[in-house]
C-alpha cells in the first residue's frame, strides 16, 4: 500500500495519513508532500516515477513470493 498525502490538504486532515499508516503495520509507504493539497499531489515532480517504482517493487515481491510457494 502506498499512501500519498498533501500537507496542505484542507479536505482530509494529515492525521488520517498517520492513522492509516499505523493500520498498514509497516507493509506500505507513506509519502507526505509539502505544499500540496487534496487533489494536486500528482503534480509533484517525480510523482509518477515514485509510484511506478513502488508498483514495480511490489509486483516483483509478489512474483518472488508466488514462485517460492509454487516450489514448495
């Protein structure tokens, strides 16, 4: 799970990010973006690359897990 939250969000308090991060129990990543609001985080330089990297890493982990389960 990747959680992205703009620190200037006036719709959803940043404390919600922290609550969700606790629920994720370390299985995810949280990215607080200074100067961004509720619906403009995607405009952050490097946003797409960071999300792509997270997804690629997650899929690589799942494929590795699946191949180990198949070998057992």
